[in-house]
């Protein structure tokens, strides 16, 4: 207890310096800018910043990097909602209902809900972090490879409830996503699969061309052929009134915000999962627990609140894992880990003992910069929403140029442009015949992780790796997810028969 008090007082002392507040403001602005621009993301900003870390002190470099990460999701949801283009991969789930809300003329409401959910997430996860620090080691050490298999399988099982339309088409879409995730070297045996002799495919297909091809390009082509604007309704955007209605939606669904934060945070402290699966899992959870699940995919504000709560919570959980165990929870945290090493710090138990003040400082930097992002973006949300009323003849060529430039800029690989074209055609076909594009994206994201941990579990524990309490609980959760809709439908039919 004394150690925690000393660490807390050290963090308070750090926040008393004007320098830290300036660093947080600069980092928040950089994170928002890199988040809003599709395909760039906060991770790109960290890569560009890494060479300058050599000349910075730990109390300067680390808060700056955390500030960038904590606001990139808030920026990324803007393009996801308005343009159907995820600014950051973890915003991919937000566009499923965010963009339909824009088409209905509710862009301001969607942006208000997303920004407030993001701001609340930073506050909630700060208290979750303080509560979990004393027990983080037993939790992490209790998780085995086999448990990770079923956690990821739980995410894949949400294919059955993701989106709308035919269950068969959803399963077909998910199967295609799983096949795409198999492209490249097998992670354990290093055997190349579906590469067709192409060196480009040896590393698999990256997220950016897949997401932009499935969602952005098809919608822009559809807008170009239909004419008009993104907002299908002729009702004018009401400015701050629409934004405020989204803020109120978030507080009306406060239990969903809390549940999404807890789910996202738990996923975040497990190494190697990432924000995108966390967002999709909470989206599926929101649909299953909603009073109006049939409206998901058509512009339900709950479909915006849940993923925007989860992706921020996941980043906070991943930060705790990186600090306390020296294991990066996701790719951006791996860059943060590199910064630690450059600065001569050793992430692990020492960070929550000898350097607890610095660790708490970084946690609270995430909270404060998240609120800074809310303060910057919320007043501007109504102006951003005006994009929905720009004529398609102006917007379509601009967005297509951004999509292609962002795809190339992601890793300066010309073959990514070809991949974008291929997935754009796949997205057009799926849109035309009402196949489930979100299910394909979810299966693609989780397929590689599932295979990786399955092989590791088999090698480590043999074929009975699932005979563990945690794995068995997760298996029951998977069964509940799959059986929830059929059982719910059966009871509804029985009620209708009785009333007749």
C-alpha cells in the first residue's frame, strides 16, 4: 500500500509540470490527425516518432507516445462514420452502424455517441487499471495457449449474429474470411499456402486493402451510380443538437458502455489479440443484448457505442500488460516496448515496483489525453457531419484517391493497390448479392490468431488442452452465443402461438 501511495504521489508531481501538459496536447492533436486520415493510424505516427526517442527523456517520450495512441481511435471513428472508411483498423466495427446512421441523416448523433463513449472509456479503464494492478500477475499467468484458442473462437462465433440477412450467407462469408486469413506462411511450420509463387503473399494480406476494398470503394461506387449525397434523407443536419442527442444516447446505454469496457479491457490484457477483435466481439455482444437486434447494421446507435468503448479499453489493457510483464499486447504496444528499450528501461515487474510513478503517469496520460480528444472533437462533430451533405460528384473521386493513396502509404507496397482492387470487386459482389461483409472481415482478422494459438496449444499440452476450467467456461460461452438466437426465436414463436 505504501508503494502504491508513493507511486501515486510521484505521478501527481509529474502532472504538476507544464511541460507534461504541453506534451499531452501535442500528442492528442497528432493522434487525432493521424486517426482521421484513413490508412495512416497512430501506429504510423509512433514509427515516425521512434528515431527521435533517443534524444528525449522517458518522462517526455513515453507520455507523448501514449497520448498519440489514446486519441487515434477517437479520430479514426470520424472517417468510419462519415465515409465508411476506418481511420484505424480498430474502427472497422464502428462503420457497420455508423455509416448507415450517416445515410439516414444522423451523422452528428453517431459522432456524438462515438466521442462520448470514447471519453467515458478512458475514465472507466483508469479505475479498472488501478483496481487490477495488484492482481495482474496471477491473471496473466493463469491464461494458457488453449484458453486463448477458445477466447478467439468465441470471437469467431459472433459471425452467427454479426450483421443481418441470411445465416447461410453469413457462414459462407465467414468461411471466405477464414480462407483469406490462411494466405502466407503457416506460423508454426512456415509452409507457404495460397501464395501462387508470389513473394507479396508470403506475409499474408494486410488489413488496410481488405477493409477499404470491402467497405469504402463499393460504397463510393454505389454513391457515384445513384447520385446525390451520402445522407439519403433530405433533412438538414441540425448541428450541435444532433451531436448532443448522441451524447445522451451514450448515457442512456451506460450499462452497454460499462460491459463493453470490461470486455475490451480483458481482451486488451491478453497479449496478441488487438483492438479490432475486441471491437467486433463487443459489437456482437451489443446486438445479442439489444432490445432491437434487427436494427443492427441499419443504423443502431448501440452498434457505435459498443466498439468505440471497447477499442479504447483494449488499448488501456494492452498498456498494462506491456508495463507489468514486458509483453506487448498489440502492434502499437510493441513500438512502445521498443521505446522503453531505447530509453534504457526494462518493462516488466520493475515497472510496477521501482518505476510505479512513471507507470501511473502513463496510465493517467491516457485518461487526460482521451478527454482532450473529446474536448477537441465533440465541438467539431457537427461540422464534420456536414461531409454527409457533400454531393457525390465531389466526394467520390476525393475518397477514392484517399483510399488508394492510404493503401500505398501503409507499407509503400504497390501490390497492395492490386489487393485493394481485388477486394473492391469482392466487396461489390457481396454488396450486390447481400452477403455478410462484416462476417468476412471478422473471420479474416481472427482466423490467423486462432490457427497460431491452436498449434501452440497442441504442442504445449496435447489434444486434451481444453480440459481446464477457463477453457471449459469459454466453451460454454461459445455454445451460449451460437444457441442464443435459435432459443430466443423458439420462445418468441411459442408466445405467438399462445396469444393466437
